[in-house]
C-alpha cells in the first residue's frame, strides 16, 4: 500500500525543507559563534557499499545469534571488514572456530577487539559511528547511565574499545542519552522520534529542542522528527518500524498487513500487543512522513506482547555493489510474512539475502540491532 505524492512534488518539498533547515541551523550556529559541523552519522541506507561493520560476540547468545552470523557472513562480500568485540580474547577464538565449522569463508576479514568486560550480543545500541567530510571516522558514545545488569554495564565499555581499536582515541560523548537504534540516517537526513525524547525524560536535556540542538551540533544531516509524545509512533528503536530507502522514500511497517499474513501461519503461536493500537502507531508514523513530503511504502510488521519484540523487515542491513542495492533481510520462520517482505524489497529494486533471526528476535531485537555499520565506501 502506497501513500502517493507526485515525484516532482516530493523532490521539491524535501529539497525546500533541506534548504530551509540548513539555513536555520547555520544561522543559529552563527549567532552562537559556532562553526557548522561537517560530521555525519554513517548512513544506514543502501546509498554506498558497506566497508566496515562491528558486532558483539557473546558466547551465551550462541543459540540465537549463530544462525544470524552464519547467514550474514556467508552472504556478506569478503571486502567488508568485521570488527568483533568480545569480553575476553578466548571468546574471539571460539567464534572463529564456530564460523569455520559452519563453512563461513574469508575469516581473514574478522578483527578482534577486546572490551575487557561482560557484554551482550546487541552492538548497534552502544554507540553511533560518524564520518567527517574528509572521510575520517569517529565514535559518539552516550553518557554512562546506571544499570544493575552486569552485561549492560559492560556494554558501556564498548564505545571506548572500538574507538581506540579503529582510531586510537577515546570516543566523543554526547550530551543526550541515546542508543544507536534511536537514530537512522541517509547521507543527508537523520530520523529521530519521540522515543528518544522519552529516553531523556530524567535528564536536563529532556525537551525536544535540547535534543535537536545536540543532534545539530554533532551531525550535518537535516533532522526529520516523528511524534510529539510517547506512543505517537511504535515504542521501540526507530528502524524497528521504519527505514529510509533513500532521501525521498521511506519504508514503514504495516501491522494490518502483518495480521492478514499471520492468518496463514496457524502454528506460529505468537502473542501480540494490542493490534489496533499498534496499527495506529505505524499509520501515524507513515502520515507524519507523508506530511513532510516523503513517499511512504508499507511492508508487513507485527508487534509482540510487551512491545519489545517485533516481526520487522525494516530493521535490516543495507548494502550496495555498483548500481545494485542489497538488503540482508531478517526472516522469522514465518513463510507468509517472510515471502511478502522478500517480494516487497525486490519490488523496491533490492537483491535480497535472507538472514535467519527466528531464534533471537523475541529477545527484543532483530538484525539491525546486532550489527553496527561503522564505515561505508565511497560510491564509484
């Protein structure tokens, strides 16, 4: 199902928005005596080839994560470097041994990064990867927050470990609390939402103005904001319910389509969050984007009970080789939904490589939560 605007109207509206937003930000920075930033959040879309990614390897998550690593690393081009953050060095050797036994090729592309603390398997949320106008990378970390969960506390050491390994310096530290999944980017746009505002409720930077000011300080991309308060849009990381295909088109989940397809899976045994409320949140996100001039295309989705686990086909990994767009697509052992999602992305011009997340997605994350894109190559 599509929400249409004329293609020229879409381009004109977004171009105008970019110009106005850039002018406002530049003027505000000039008033404060600041130099405009040229640093950008590394894009999530298929605008350029993957060059480097980072993952967390936690042996306790082998049952759920190893099928993901098997499918992903068999499909991923050997030119993509993979930094593997581990709690301790023997964990890295364990992973390489398992990948070898699964006939994953080109193990020379993997690189060990020892964190020195217990970690979870969820790498995406620990930091944001940046790139400046000269192609130099850096890491932006959130401020440390208190947690009683030992592995989550250990995850807080991940930004320093990867920043030192890749760039030989400590990471930058944000003034706002964030998780990497709270942001999604193209080369020119950053998408953020009311969930990021809610994450900062207990801080001094709790209002949207303060959050957007920090994002403008860190990133050169224009900000696209979704929702005014918690519950306006689906209550999770932003790529769990939407994904910019490019600067003009955004894929948004569709709970109603997901429900219709789930009827073909009588043995799925999924307990869902209130479908009417969740469908409304997806629809509201789509409407907000349409109102801002984007073309919106809808792909099936489901929200499981507790609103932390999604059957999502937007929380994926995107690549490009020449003119061919590629998606490494999470699949859920739900053939009706998986096939519909494959057809959707093929219809958008993507080559699809399925990645089995069926053993891990009910732990509140999907493929995009397991992989942090730290660098993309320049397009030829």
